[in-house]
C-alpha cells in the first residue's frame, strides 16, 4: 500500500509550513507592551521598514463566531467485517393450495370379454315350404303274365265230319315290361327348429381403443387415497376394539391376559410330561411367568381352581439350575422361603401355590394344567 509514504509526506509538509509562518509561542507568551520598543537593526540601506511603535495591548477575545457551514460529508469508509449469522427465521406459512393438475390420458381399452353362455332352446320354426318335385323314377319291373286270352273263332266249317272235341287251355304268356317311374311326391312339412349350438371359441383380442379423455389430476387421486386410508383407519379401530372384547370373552373364566400373553387352563390334571405335551399340542407351552404381573395371573387361576399348577420350569438337566423349556436359565422366580429344597433328592419340577409362591416338586405328581399362548 502507498498510503504510508503519502501520509508521512503530508505530515512533513504541514510541520515545515508551521515553522515558517507561525509566531514562536515563546515570543507571544513573553510579549510586554511596556518594554523598550527600540529595535536595533542592520544598516538602513538594506533594512526592512520599522514598526510604528503604536502596538497596544492585545484586545479582549472577540465573541465566538457563528458556527461555520457544515463540512462536506466524508467519503464512505470500507465495509466492516461480516457479522455472525443471525438465528434462522420462523417457518413461513403454508402456501396456497396448488392448482388442480391436468387430467391424465385415458387408458388402453380392455381385452374383449368372454363369449356369453348359449341362449335357451328356441321355439320350433315354422313349417317349411313344399319341396320341389323329385326326379323321374327308374323303369319298373316286368309285370306278371296276363290272363289266358279269349277262345278263338270257330274254325271254318270242315268237311262235314264228326264234330271235334273242345281244345285244351293254352300256356301262360311272359311277364310284361316294367312301367315308367311315377312323379316325385310333394315335399313334407318343415321340421321343428333345432337347439342352439354350443358357444364358439373365444374371440381374438380387440384392437387398442381410441385414446381416452384426459383423466382426473393426481391431486384428486391423492385425496381419494387419503379418504380411503381414513376409512380404513376407522375400520381398524373398530376391529381392535372388537378383538379386545372377544379376547376377554374367550379367557373368561379359565384364563387371564397379561400384556401380549394369555394364560389358559382346560381343567385337565396330569404329571409334568403329560401337561407339557398337552400345551404343545394346543400350540402353546406350560405357563412360564417372567415377571410379577404374569405370576399374579398364574396365582389367580390356582386360587380360582384351588389346585396348584406345574410351571414350564425345571432343573432336570442340572440339579439346582432351573431353566425354561427352551433351555434358558430363569430370569424371574418367586420361591417360597426354604425352597427349592429338592426334598428327598427327587424334586425337579416347579409348582405354584395359591399364595403365588413356588415350590420344587417331584415331576411325577399330578397338577392342574396351565398353558400360556
Ligand atoms: C414340604 C416341603 C416341600 C416339599 C414337599 C414335598 O411341603 O418340604 O419343600 O416339596 O414337602 O411334598
Ligand atoms: Ca420342595
């Protein structure tokens, strides 16, 4: 930048000007009007004219002048640094709804439908016209021989002799020629109209139809879908409420619902293996409460039937390590004080008392079934 050198030059020039024009501050401060006014000068020939010696005391300071005209506005300074970004503005209001879109192009014409079923049997038709005469028939067979002819004329008178005997009957003549065929008979009446035949083969696919009129805009489709979704939501809610009601009906009075789980008994009693099998067959498994709420539901059934149930928990595999039927270690238990004690070393199954407390018990004992689904 050249500003530095330029500034230095300006300052230097101003200070030199001040030195050459200003009255030294020392001489102003020590000015005394009573002091000698004689000034010793150089030869008159070359000197400057002297002062007239009338210099009076310095007058009082004048009144303050009126304010000067305002100076010209300085040039605009360089822009400051950019400030930090302000907080984000509020979200604008939603724009107006857009215009309805153009109607879409019409779809292709569908394939022609299948040919319809055959019609009912029609009424019998009118009597047909009389047929044309038939061809001339073939010549008939020769006829039977004719009857014996009449007796001949008496012979001429012979010489007178004795009268002769009467002659014998002559031989039968030959069969005559067959006669000409007769004219063809007139045509018979027309028969009844037949049944309508079976339907023909399916027709060929029709040609593509004309381009349809422009369809509704997509916006309308979206609105239609929204309406359908809203209707479906309503139906779903109704179904949920109805389903919840039916679940209650089904578990009354032999079951309990806890969250997603349903405990249910059929009243059957048997040993652990039999109970386990029954629950599996029903699509569930022996009750395996995994928290206090589920255990409370099991307790309610036990109390209601006044019969202890076996749980889907045992330590058959490893003594003292109680596991669910899937082999996992139990995550919740509600043992009666002093249990499990593996009494007589034969207690690998778990029963629930009406208090809700658990006791290990021999698996061969019979208990009330309680399955969970
Ligand atoms: C008592 C307790 C139980 C045990 C049963 C067996 O109630 O010792 O721990 O399981 O007897 O009948
Ligand atoms: Ca026990």
